[in-house]
C-alpha cells in the first residue's frame, strides 16, 4: 500500500503534536482522522491533574504515563464523534495495549513512522483486519 499525500500530511501534523509532550525519553503524537477531518489528537504524558513529569530520577518512564494513541482514543470517547472506520496516525507504532484500544474503537487503518520496541501490537492489528502502513521519515521531510 502506497502512502497518499494525506497520509504524509497527517503524519507531519502528528510529529508536530508530539512536540507538545513533556516526556524527555520519547515524545509521541497521535491523530485520529475520519472523512479527512481530525476528530481527535493526543500525545504521551501524565493523566490530567498530574505533575507533567513522565520519568523518574533514573530516566525510567512512570507506569501511569498514557500513550499518545490512548490519549486520543480516550479524548474521542468524551466527544460525540466515533472512531469507527477512522485512521490513526502515529509517530511510533502502537504497543499491544494500545492496539487493543484501536481495534475496540473501530479504527480501520494505522499509519506510523517509527517502530515500537515490540511489534506485537502491529501483528495484533493485522490479525484483526486493520490496515497498517509504515512511512519512512525521509518521505516526511
């Protein structure tokens, strides 16, 4: 599957969104798009009302930090929109837990740039009928 000009544009926007994260180790951005409209966005970080510190003194990410796609899906759940048949754009491929959320939310396509340390999330998406597309960083510059 070849990326469309919209895939590239939305991924560039997700990369900008990632820069809003307070996390030092890795900043991740997410957009959920349906019918060429952005219906939700998110970046990795602590829950609302928490201190915006994602890592402990040793640089390890706190267990309660939310992933960008989880934030976007949860934000969408508070709205009147639905992720059914939407596309999730991510700067980092989803983990297993976030892949479950994406499938449950009805997302039908995931487009991402960088690989997460474990590809079980991508495998899960593919096994459950979600189209997956990785776009090289070089195409985004």
